[in-house]
């Protein structure tokens, strides 16, 4: 069975897109304002590890912009 798709660029892009949607969902469900700049930065990111960090911070950040800050 060929599993190369799961390690391909396209699958990485799909995972990043999904993670970006997760970050936005958490921010929105917490009632935080998400500016167009923040939304574009999140959806424009293709690094799953960076998005994971943002997702983690989205759970507790007092403002959406603060997910980009490392503490």
C-alpha cells in the first residue's frame, strides 16, 4: 500500500489548513475579536508546528493577537 500521500506536500498543506481553522474556531468560540490581519496570518501559515503553538495559546490568550507572542 502506497502511503506517500500522507507525507506529501499536499497532505501537509491540508493538515495546516485544518489546524488554522481550529485556531480560528477556538478564538471565535472564546468570543475574542479576530481582525482581518490576524485571520490572514493564521490562514496564510503553512507550518503545522507553528499553528499548533498558536492553537495551544488560543485556549488562554486574552486577545487574539497574543497567540503570536511567545512567553
